[in-house]
């Protein structure tokens, strides 16, 4: 069991100028969470007594964003005087701590709770005062370098800007993620100076100070450098987004999900899938979306906050806040909006838009329809081109279509209206009054045919010619018929 830290401090006060954005850097999103949201999700796995995020640039937006996360406190660092200063500010806002303090960054989205567990486990197993998470990387430019003595023990960290050519040749880098003994950290932070090339209070100096006081300083080397990588610009954001998606898709494939093309399948970290789900190319699953066992989604479908039941199918469609029950079928080209519920074995077909409506068990809305604010009973058939006119220009009204009722094609159901169970609507009706069980509603003008109109009003056209030829043939047939 990993020792539960007394506190975790997430540093997120920096400006992030290279994002070139009016949105604070740590609020940029990947895989359905903000950068700082990923940081918080990872450190929460340590179940710390306190979780403090140090904010500065864009503080109002970041604080508002984090305000929705229970158990997270924010503290403002007015001026960004360095990582050491940021941790000083955080500790200043916390009660006296005893035990382990973990420090991470708000812009390192691939760091996992599992790696943090390993870091803290190594820290306690080695009885260290400080343990730094490090990685060996091909290009260490810009990072702090890990200095080790002849026995391999960590001596300290030198920032790239302060490093000699010899030190710059070191490829083991400081991730900026650490486990500290709270008392050692507090004491060393009090001894920091700005005597360095950037004139900042460096958190990295805590290691050298602790070591010079005879404390044990160690490193936990990760073999997964992605987990130490920060996001500083939008190119890195895209790179990290793809890598995170690669990891998320791989995890689900290992859990029994088929993906025809994981490279074009985008799954938020917050999505859950069951065994034998099949995802076809070009699928995006967002937010709280859940897909049940054996269901198929795609190709080319986007689902946000959608529940898909077992063995259901969603093809080339866009769904937001909808519920698709077991064995139901959606698409191709359906648009399901918030509150759309497609019940078991029901169908929403091609060019169908459904909002705040339930489509009952086995009911069908197969073609070219709009259904809004309606309750469609089990076994109903909504004919092609049916529109539920739910909006009178001022308010929305409800429509009910009773069980096994049949609505003919190209009908308009003008809400509020209630069609009883087992009734019929004739094709092309504009329905403004409800039905009783067993009734047929016909609400359209009766057809009238005007004899000879084409010959009189469209003489000389191909249509007139066709009419004439057909009349001749009919005449001939008639004569032949008579002769038999
Ligand atoms: C820091 C480390 C470096 C390490 C690197 C890893 C120091 C002195 N250097 O360098 O050894 O290799 O991270 O990415 O610690 N921040 C604040 N307040 C501040 C300064 C920074 O909250 O006053 C936050 C930033 O928002 C950011 C993090 O701390 O999330 C790191 O700051 P940054 O300026 O990027 O540090 P580096 O120079 O990259
Ligand atoms: Ca950085």
C-alpha cells in the first residue's frame, strides 16, 4: 500500500505564452479533460490529505474550472518567481504537514496515478528525504539535468541555462515531479536564493540543500518519458493528444474492444466501453459516453455523453446526450440531440433528427423526420418525412403517439397533439387534433383530377405528347380488347 501523501501540490501558475491563446494553458483540452484536469485525476489516485493547485495567470478562469472538482483547493501565486516560490506559496496556505508532499505540474497530461504510486513507493522504500522522477531522453535540451556521484547517488539538479557543456551532455532529465519529506522541504525552501541565471527561486535547489544536510536524495527513473513531457505549444498539444489516444485505444483493445482503425478512433479518457464493442473508422467518443457489450459504432460517428446499450448499432451519426437502448439501431445519418431515447429494438434511420423524445420499444422512425418533445409508443411506425411541429414560435409543446399507431408519410403532427394507441394517420396529413383508439385521421385536401388539362395548357410539350401517345395506346388496347 502506497503511503498516502499529506499533500500534493500541482504547479499551474505559469503563463504559457507559446500557446498564443486567450485561454489559460492548463485549460486547453485533450481526450475530454483539461491539462490541469489530467493532472488532478492522476494525483487524486494517491488520495492525498490536501490537494493544492498553484494558480496565477488566468487565475479566475482556472479557479472557476477547478471549483467544480471536489477536494481541490487553489492558491494564488501573484508573481511567478520560480518553482521553489510556487511551492512556498502552496505550503504557506496549508497547515503544518507531516509526511510526504508530492509536487507535480499542471501541464503534464500523460503522467499516470500508477507512476506517482511507484514514485512514492520508491521514496518510502528507500527512506528518502527527496525522490525525483527522472527519465533518460534523446534530447535533454531545456531540462534540468540530474547530477550523480561516483556511486550513482543523486547529488543535485542543474538547470539547462546554468549548465556547463559537460553537464548539458547528461541525458537524465528532471521531470519536475517529486516526493518530498514535508519537514525537509519546508526547511530547504527557506534557504533558496535567486543566485542563478534566471534570478528565480528554483525548487530544484532543494535536492542539493537536502543532500548537503546529509539527507537521502534519490531518483525514480521512468522508462516512459512521455509521462514527464509537458505541453508548451499547440504542436505539442496535438502530439500529446495523439499519444494519449494511442494509449487509451490500446487499453480498450486489450480489454476486448475491436477497433478497425485505432488511429482514426478518438476516445476521451472519461469514456467507458464493454467487451466485444466494435468501433469502425472515424469514431469519436466523448465525455461520459458508455457503449455496451457487442454494440457497433461507426464508421464516422460522434457521440458525446451518450449511452449505447448492448448489441445496438450506430452508423454515420451524430449523437449528443442521447440514450440508445439494447439492440436499437441508429443511422446512417441520424442526429440525436439531448433527451433523445431510442428504446430497445427501436430505430432512428436516415436523415432523422430527434430531440427530447422517446421512441418506444420496437418503434421506427426510419426516414427523413424531425421528432421533438414527443413520446412515441412501442411498435409505432412514423412514415417517411413526418415532422413533429413542436414549436409555435413562442413555446414548445408535447406530442404523444400511442402504441402501435401508424403515422403515414409526409405528415405534420402539430403539437400539442395526442394520437391514441392503435390509430392511423393518413399520408400527407396535417394533424391538429388527436385520435381515439382505432380511428383513422385524414387531414388533407381531397384529390381532384382536371380532365384534358395537359392538352389545353401544355400543348406542344413532351408531356402533352406522352399523354397523347398513352391515350392512343389505351384506345387501341380498348379496341383489341373488344375484338376478343
Ligand atoms: C522546470 C525545472 C526543470 C525541469 C522542468 C521539467 C525548475 C527550476 N526547473 O523547468 O529542472 O527539467 O521543469 O519540465 O524547477 N510554475 C509556477 N510558478 C512559477 C514558475 C513555474 O507555477 O513561479 C509552474 C509552471 O506553470 C509550470 C511548472 O511550474 O507548470 C514548470 O515551470 P517552467 O517555467 O516550465 O519550468 P522549466 O523552466 O521548464
Ligand atoms: Ca516547462
